[in-house]
């Protein structure tokens, strides 16, 4: 470390106080659920991700139906087993007879899947991240292979930042489940620094947030 | 091809376009917006995590071995690159692998794995776009994060046009579309995925990958065999350690709060079903020593093992930004590439370290505060002692004797230095480029016109000036002393040696140590009598506070460092109100301020800017980095220093001239000379702009 002296010590002390205060206020906001939703949506928009706040499963279905109009073949659904997921599969199958709605726990190939819908375990507001768990290659592939990916997450699964998830991650890893953080669409800046979407993973990324208790 | 010729070739190729610089500037602009979100406390915590992980490496390897065994994966430790390549080859043969998809792994570049696999007819496809471009071009990466940063879109399009056998337009969007299609086919066909790892967690065996493209995910989703190849230093103890580092890595690397894809990947995963049945994925971790364990015992360079590969040092390195990693690097490039090349490929491959001008910006940029300039000087020293120092550096090492000698006969010296033929001879025999203007020697040096000034009402000050001010700009020192005496200080200028930066810069560390010992002894004795040291030259201050304590590792050197201040930092400590009281206002003056690399106030403030603003000037400022001259480095002829130095200077001046100041102002005599040479704007030292109020 550089020369230690009174100036540096004072600076560090101020820095520590500032951080403690910021962290404390952020945590309070986080616990109260005040700012995480707003922050999460802002961060996603900055990343070029379209976000929708859905107030009911009907609302969600309406939004999804408008997005899948162009989908000709299959929709793949993956992620945590929630009531929303069950209801969505049921309704999608009913509303879209010509589309095969398949679940990612099957062995169906993903090569023809144009759109996938995922139910992440958690989200991080400060980085605009959704976190999936997966225990098989098909679950991985269903998140990354299709051109379009939609994440659906309940508002109360949005935590503030990476510091808040240490225990969650350790628990998943202990159970043998890998975790994938996704923060925006796949991108590269390898050619003259120009950001291009979709070099490998989904080119278009939507996040639907369910406003209400997780089911 | 000699290093000098490589430099000149790259400079001519990159001229005015500066692709490396522009790519790095884009990243720096993004970083500037969010870097303040990282606290000093967190940086210290991460440094500690890395220190502990290297300290406990053996235990962590064993913990990892157990965790992987529990999950049915194998851990192999390879002594060197060859052994690691053989291990991979063996697995390929055992499972009949003919196609390998690789996701960005610098370590596989380090061991040149592709060559070994391809020699056995195993096809390797790089899946990171930048890596794929350089693979098809038959080149090495020029940047650890942007392997193809050195290429234009037109060059990239030509590569793919040749590869696909049909025209590909020079449009990144179109190129990406084409490549995406091809990659997807390869993922499905590949028999093995090879990835690197940003981190490996000893607690649970997870490997962590951080990417923006998502190529690692698709490679892993489909391949039945996964080989992880990483350096042993990538092992961290716990998930918590990784999460802490993730808070600083993307912010520093690409200016993102988090990279697009971060995976905590366990070896228990099953691969994507082929023929509709689930295969158990085979996972092998090959961790490579290749010099790392030895480096761990090497106290002088050990801290480079804390490097998290964020490339912050590459983003700011002035010579690297002008010539790129093919010249300024071997496999690892830029400032961090110097020690990493020594560790992994041996000292003989570090000749490019001569391109490091010891500006020190790399350390300032490093989130882990790795003392890269010092480590790089150590590498230069070891290279010099083993293979011989470059002849030019051996001559320039004697700069102080040369200046002292020339100053004894100033008229003759000035005449010689202004004569074209004499300059040509100097260029040939000493190595100073004849195009580089040199400052004039004066009839009297500082020692002849100044002894001491003022009375110690508020304290005693040693004014440390260094050679250039002593011999060529003594007026600045006199004015500096008058200002301090007006503020109530007694000022003395004792007989000291030059700070020794050129010796450090070229790796003559024994000589530098001798100078440091002499100066520290003199200054320490005066400090004990109640003096503080005030350096008028930023480089002198950098030596006192950064290099001397490291070179000597003594209590005396630390005491000197703690009692040393930059001149304007000291004025700030006295208080701008007092400074305003004794100096005339310069209201209405518009200046563009250049911050010298070594001008580092302890509180991080830009003190000269504050000084000028306190006196009423309008200051235009843009943090652009090193002026390019860097002492005698930019004086060295042609591609050894001068030509790179001029390119750096031209870029800076182009930017400064857009800002709107009437002058360029800087407190470093070296930067001042550089701008006088490359700029059309007048250049001033801050003290040239001010006058004592009492003179009125």
C-alpha cells in the first residue's frame, strides 16, 4: 500500500463512514422494497432490456401473447417451479394451439426454439441482473440458445446487490445446482468497440416483473 | 525483427487512427461513470482476499481436490504448458474428440494449446468473437480483453470474406450475424469444450466464468466433456471471495456494473442430450503452475499473482496504446504482461519491457494497487543482469554526470546542442534523437544563485528540485522558495543527488538504491531537525514517496516518505486562503492544465488545478495521462522512445487544443519540454503565471 499518513487515514475513515451510511440506507430501502423495483427497471432499460410490470397473470399473458405473435414453432419454458409458471404454461397452450410449448425438463432439442421463457430464482436491482439455477445442459441451453428470451420474476425476489446473495448462492451450489447471472442481452464490442447484440446468446431480452406476492 | 523495427512498423500502421488507444478510451469513458461506486474499503478487502488466497494456495488446492472428487470431477496439476497440453490431448484421444470449442481462455494462449491439438488433427474453434478473428488471421491477441482491438472493421471483414469464400461487408452487425450462425453449428458438433476460469472456489469446486458474449454457456451446454484450464492462482477460498471481486472486476474491466454473463458452474451438470438421452458430463480441471509457485516465493514480484486480469493497466499505458500487444507483449501484454511473461515464458521473452516508460499510471489504475512500475523495473533489472542492459540505457544511466559536465561549460554545451552535426553525433554515440530539442544550460545553476531564504516562523522546508530545475530552470525554484518564505517558512536547498528515476526506469536498481540511500540519509537527518521535504518536481516526489521506501525498506526511507510533499500539495496544506493573500490574482487567465503522471497528492486532489483556480484562473482540464516524454525515455532515438513519445504527445495536444485554454500549464519540467516540442500553444509552469503581491 502507498505511504500511510494522516491524510490517507482521514480519507479512509470518511470513506468508511460514507459507505456504512450508504449501505445502511440501501439495506433499509431494500428491506422495505421501496427502491429495488424502480432501480431494477432503470438498470435494465440502461442495458437495452425491455421491462414490463404485470399486475396479474392475465396481464402477463396478454404481454407475452403480443410478443409471440411472430413465433412460428416452439416456446421453451425453464426456471424455478412457481405457480406463475404452471399457470402460464397452461394458458399459453390453450391460447396458442399452433405453438408447441415445451418445458425445459424434457429432452426435446432446443435447436428450433425461437423464444424461451425463464423463471429466475432471484434478481439484483443494482446491476439489473436475473439469476437462474440449472442442473442440466438443456436448462442452460434454453436460456442462451433462442433468439429471444423473456425472464419473469416476482417483485419480491428482487434484492439490492450482489452482497445480499452469498447465502443463496452457497445453498444452491451445495445442492449441486449451477447458477447463471444474466445482465442484459449477449453483446460484443470486439470490432472497433461497436456494441453488437446477440453474438452468441439471445439478441432480444425482456424482463416481466410480477407485481404481487410470489406464488 | 528488432523491437525498434516492430515499433516503427506498428506506429506507421496505427498512425492517426490509434485503434488500441481508441478502444481503451471507450472503456475508460464508460468506467469513469461508475468507478466511484467502488469504495476504498472494498478495494482493500479484495486485495486481502487475493493475498490470503496466494498465501494459502496449497491448502486451497487440496480443498478443491476434495470438493471436485465429491462431485465426480478430476483435478490435475500441470507443471508447465507442455504437460497441460499433453493432458488435454490424452483426454481427446481417449474419447475420440475431433472438434473442440474453446471459450476465451488466456491460459490456453499462454500454453499455446491450439498448436498441440492441431498437430494431432484435432480442430479447435475459438468461440469468443475477438479470439476467432485473430485465430483466422493467424495472429495472437493484442489485448487481454479485446483480442482484435488492433484491427479495423475492414480488416475483420476481409478475414471473414476469405474464410467464408463470399463477400462479408465491413459492418460489425453483419459480421456478428454470420459468425453466430457458424458458432451454433459448432457448439452442437463439438466433442469437448475447453474454457478458462476467472475464479475457482475451493469450498465447493465451482468454476466462475465472466463473459459478455455467452459463448462459454453454449459451449458448456452441449459438450459432453468439459476441460477447465486455468492458472493455480485462480483458486479462491469461498463464494464470498468471488462475490467481492465481482463487485470490482467488471467495473474496472469494461465499465459495467456486472458483465452480461456470470456463471457459477459445477461439474455435476449433465450435458445437453444427444440423441434424446442424458449424458453425464465429464469434467476435468487442469490447473497450471508454469512458474506461478516459484513466483509465489519471489518477494519482489509476488504481488503480480494478485492480478484479476481486469486490464486496467493496459487501458492507461501510453506506449502500449500506441503500439498494441503484438509489440508490447508476448502472450500477456501491456504492463501486467511484463512480469507475467517472465513468470510463464522466461526472462528472455521480456525484452519488450524496454517499452515501459515507468510513468506509473498502471499502478494508479490497478484496483488492487499492485506496484507494477516497481515490479517492471525489477524485471528490467533481471533482464539486464542476465542478458545485458541495452547499450543506450547504459549511457543514459549516466545522465546526471552528463548534465553536470555540460553545465560546467554552458556556452559550449548550448552551441553543441544547437548544432545539427553535433546532434547527429550525439544521436549516434549517446542515442538521444537529434529531432528532440534539449533545454538550454544557464550560466549559473541553482546552487550558485541560492543558499537559503526566510525565517522559520511556521517551519523549515527542504526544497528538493532534481537536476532539470537545478541546472535549467533555477528561476522556478527561486520563485517557489520566495513564496514559501512569504508564507513563513525557512527554505534551504541542500546538496542532494538527482532523484534517480532514469536508473529505476531502466532497471539499474543497485545504482538507484545507492542514490536513494544517499538522499534518504541527508533528508532524514534534516527531518530529525524539524524540516519537511517539499519537491518541486513531481517525479522527485514520486521517488521519495513510492520508490525509495520500496528500494531501501528502511525506517528512515519511510520517515522521509511520510515527511515529503509535492510543492503544490504543501501549499494546499498551508491553505489556499494564505496563498491568495501573498500572490496576485490571475483572474481572466484561461489555461489548459496537464496533470503529470507523477503528480499525486495524498488526498487524490488535483492540487495545481486547485492552486490556479484559487488564484482566479479559469482552468480547462481533461485527464489524458502521460505526455509521452517520461524523462530520458522519449529522448531515445527512433523506435526506442522518440517516435512513440511523439505519437503520444500529438494525441494529447490534439485533445488539449480543443479545450480552449490560452496556455498549457503543467508543473513537470519534462512534460513542459514535450509540449514545447509538439504543441503550437504556449506552455507555462504554474509558477510562471503567478507573482508575489508584495512585488507590486
